[in-house]
């Protein structure tokens, strides 16, 4: 699990923002949007190790 840096209300606001942004993108371009978003956020994080940890955390327990 990754360290928690956002309060629950902040995390919920981010969830809403992401949900609305994904819904606004045409379905055929959603994967591209998510890939671009991931790269922008990775660049903002600035740490390949932290990005790798986030990828692992996001991939856990999907099913």
C-alpha cells in the first residue's frame, strides 16, 4: 500500500474529478487519455520508484 497523503474528502474530490474527466473523453480515446494522465502524473511525482509502487498498488486486487 502507498502512504496516504490526501484526506478522505480530498481523495473523494479527486475521484469525482477523474470520473468526470474520463466520462468527458470519447470512449475510443479513454485508454489514451488514461495513459497520458499517468505519464503527466509520473512526471509530476518525479520518482520512478514511487511510480512503480503506485502501479503495483493500482493493479492489486482488481478482480
